[in-house]
C-alpha cells in the first residue's frame, strides 16, 4: 500500500477542511402564498418577488 512521502502542514490540512463546516442555504417564506422559497429568488408557486408579480404562473 502506498504511504505519504511528506507530512502535510497544518495550513494545508486546514485549507482542505474549510468546506466541511458549510451548511445549506436556508429557506424563507413567501409573504404572498406562505410557501417555502429560496431567499432572493422568485417564488415558484405564485411568481411574486419583493411584493410584485414578477412572472406569470400557469394555473393547473
């Protein structure tokens, strides 16, 4: 089995592990229809963004 030839420095190890603590972006509630949506995005359910109708939504 191959083994490491050189020791990894503390800095290199820390840089590799920086992404371990990242968490997923939280969801926010649409003020119009109260469905969950991604922050700073148009609501996929009703099409509103910042209190305005940004996109027409097809009725099913």
